[in-house]
C-alpha cells in the first residue's frame, strides 16, 4: 500500500501546478488603463500591508503555543512531533490565504478590463483566478497530509502505530484552525469596518454611488474584500478540508485497529481511503473548472447555471469515482464483502448533503428568489422592517441545513454499518468512520466549490475598479451582474463550509476520545474508578467516564459550549461596531474638512482609512481568538473529560445553527440591496435603497465576520481539546 500515499502526493503537485498555470494565464491579461492599474496598485499595497501586520501578531501566538506543546512533550503529555506539526499546519493555512489574496489583488483590474470585451470574458478571468485559491488550498492540504504521513510512518513503530500517527497529524489541523480563526476574525473586522463606514456615510448621508472614488473609505473597502473574503476564507476552508481528512483518517485507524494482528493492511486502507477520495477530487475539480462559461447578456439564473454546471459535474464524477476507489481498496475483503459499496454510499450522502445545503442557501439569499425579494420589498416601510424581515428569513433558513445534516449523519452512519442500527462498539466505530468520510465527500470537490466562492470578492473588486476608473456604464452593468452572482456564491460557499464543519466536528469528537485513550496508555498507572476499561472501546469509554446527559458535568459543559458561540459572536460583532464607528467618524471628517472632495477636485486621504481598519482589526482580533483556545483547556482542567465532551457538543449544536442563521441573513440583506439597485422599488438613491443599505450594513458582520468564524470556532475547540487531552487526563488522575 506504500505507493498509494505517493498518488496523493502527486495529486497535490497536480493541483498546485494548475493553480500556477491559472495564475500565469491571469497575469497575461491586460490590466487596463493607467488609472485602473493605479487603483489596483493601491488595493494590492494595502492588502499586503495588512497581512504583514496580521502575521506578526499570529507568529507570536504560534511561538507561545509551540513552546507549550514542546514542554508538554517533555513531561510525556504529548508526543514529540506535536509542536512541529502545529507550526506546519498554521504555516500552510496562512500560505493558502496569502497566495489566494495575491492572485485576487492582481485579478480584479484584469476582470474589469475583460468585462469591457464581454460578460463571458469577465467571468472567465474572475472564476479562473478564484480557481487559483481553490487549487492552492487542496494542493497544500494534500501536500501537508501526505508528507507528514510519510515522515511519521517512517519514525513511529508499535501496535498502535497508525492511531498514534493520525492523532498526531490532527495537531497540524489545530495549527490550521488557529491561523484560520485569526485570519477570519481579523480580516472580517477589517473588511466590515471599511464597508460599514463606506455605506453609511457615502450612500445614506451623501447619496454617492458605491465604490465612488470621492469616498475616502473606498480603497479600504476594496482591500477588505481581499483580506477578509479571500485570505480569511482560504485559511478557513484549508482547515475545513484538512480537518475532515485528518479526522476520518484517525477514525479509520481506530475502527480497523482490531484487524492489526490478522490483517494489518486493512487498517492502512481505511486510513488511505479519505486521502484517495480527496486526491481524485482534485482532478475532477479541474475538469469542472473548464466547464464554466456563459453567453453575453446572461441573467442571474444563466450565470448561476454556468457555475452549477462545473460544480455539479465534478460532484457526479466524484460519486462514481468513489465506488471505484472503495472497490479497489475493500472489494476483495471476504470478512465484509459489501463494505466497499456501503462506505461509498456514505460519501454520496455527504455529496448530496452539500448540494442540498448549497441550493437551500441559494434559495434564501439569491435575489432571483422570493425570500430576498420580500426583504427588498419590506424597504417600503423603512430600515426597521428590512432588519426584521432579514432576521426572520435567517431564522427560517436554518431548518433545511439542520435537517439535511441530521439526515446525513444518520444515513452515513447506517450505510457504513451495513444498515445495522445496533449501538455496539464495532458498529459505533464504523458508523463514525462513515460520518467522517461523508464530510470528506462533501469537501472532495473543494477545488471548484472554493473557486466559486473566491470568485465573489474578485468580481466585487472588479466592480469597484470599474466605478473608480470611470468605465462605460455597460461595463459597470456587467461587473454588477458578476458581483451579484458572487454574493450568492459566497453565501452558498459559507453554507457549504458550515455544513461540512458540523460533520467534521462530530468526527473530531470521536477523535478526541481516541486521543484520551492514548493519553491513558501514556500515563498507564493504577487507573481509578474502573477507568482501565476506558482503553478498550468507545462504548466502554463512555461508561467508564459516565458520559451521558444525566451527568450534570456533561450538561454544564453543554451550556458552556452553547454560551461560547454567542459570546464569540458578541465579541466579534462589537469589534466590528467599534472599528466601524472610527471609520464613520473619519469619513465624515474628510467630507467636511477637505475642500473640493465632493466635487471630485481633491483626492481623499485613502491611506488614513486603510490605517484605521488595519489598527482596528489588529487590536480587536486577539481576545476572541485566544478565548477559543483557552476555554477548552480550562474546561478540561476543571470539569475533566465529561465536561469537555459536553462543551464540544454544545458548541457544535449551537454554533452550527447560529452560523447558518447569520450567514443567510447577511447574504439576503446584501442581495436585497442589490435587487433595489437594479431599479426595483425605487432604485438607487431612493429611500427604499437607503433602507436596504442599513440592512446590508447590519448584515455585513453577520455574514463576513461572526457567522463564518463560528465554523472555525467549532473545530478549533475540538482540535485544542484533542491536543490537550494528555494534560486533561493527567490533571484528573493525580
């Protein structure tokens, strides 16, 4: 089986090669007029300056945590690879965001210039530039996974070899999650402070268009699209993708550990399966990318259809390919001759769940459908009713994703178990493996689904460049169409990421139990209260630790986890509010003190607004991010294993629903504004338009800061708990 890991490594090289090819193809496109180049240069410089400052803060946090993990390994609370694995996970996550953002800052002006030729030209440049992000994320993740496996497989020996390897590799998942949280929170605060300041003063107070060069916060707003919606999103989905693969590898090693003595190759096959599915998904994503094109004059439904053609084709092909992969791995195993197609069905379940969640999100957030149009219509009676209708829409929109994920969990569990529902140790292990591999299936075509997401901010920046450069109204009309499509694809991408986070987090819960069992082996003393039995199986573990809903410690943990979702959102929302307030004050100051700015005779001080957003994001991102790391550690030290499991369950259930609500409300408010700007209900500049602008400013931190950060919070708390399992066990055995 050793050659299989090199196939995964080859897939990562293929993804990175195509990412480089799409990047070079984009760079060959004409950037447009001198003014277009100048505006793009301002945005690029501001984005890179912010990212440099963010990485300075993040590096300090990573060094402190790496030292902590190193010290823990000296006391045998973790193995010696953990601190280094943690650093590599954070490095690759940050690198994915950096490459994606660099591409986006070069692509926006080129997209605007391509839109001067045709709508399809603009779509091609923007989408394939977004594909750079998608392919870089999957390429770097598979590179990290495959190289680490090769290294650890060489150095680690023993009966529990694969369990130790896979649980150790989860540590670089924590590194990726930590970096992603800083990127999402910091980038989200930056972009929404600039966005809110731009809209509230420019649109509602001075009645000037979006992306008008007279607005001092315009450059900061465009910079924010890149640092929040590109760099932050890239780091976010990198950790989602890597986390789902790593958790499923760990579950596979555990589920098939009983066969190590009689058929050791079987455990390797279970560990390699999620990696192979992801590797084949790379190739099929590239095929899907080439299928995305549209005709001139296409409306929203035609543009959505163009993107859906690529994503749906990739999804169908990966479903077929999964059956082939599973047959080659498990088809000739006599002890379970049907397992290959049963586990394959779990992957199909994950794919279908992703499609349903994406379609539901599209329905609730696209301006082509009634829910968002009704939010726009509510603007007739002012901003208050826009807020109320958007909140109601977001709450209602949680039903389909929650039911879908619930059905996916049960179906994936049953499929992997051969449709046996008995709750035995063997069935539970295989069922959890099925749930994990369903998450891998959902994310297997991330190369193209992330391309549709990263495309959004590129199109948004292209529209800004077209407006500031004074291009023909026809060009702005095309970029507006691409931008509106981007709002929907971004909302769909967030729903997709949140849905996969729910499945991955459930798999990580089981991985936490496996790490606790390994920690018990490391501190193998006279274990009290029958905890010795906890080393046997997952069912024995739950009984030994009294993990059930009648245990008050578990319930306290559940409440803390639910609270964390709301406290975290409250902190990030308030952070955006404080930073936005400073931005509003600065924009007002410049409008009132710089003579000739409104007449277009004087240039605003763009750099001052960029500096305000940068400083605000740096100051505000640290506390909520550190809180997400500290709470699982403190819960483990105070409440022990049952409290931590309650924390993770409460955080998962509440965080998932809250994230869907916030993402969909924000997306609906944004597209309701776009719907009015197209000439409906009074059009631009009307009181109805101003009402939807207010709704959009409320929705901005919903959909781009707090909401998408929650799916990282869910997984980061699980990852931290796994890494700190040795400390938790030791503390409660002393």
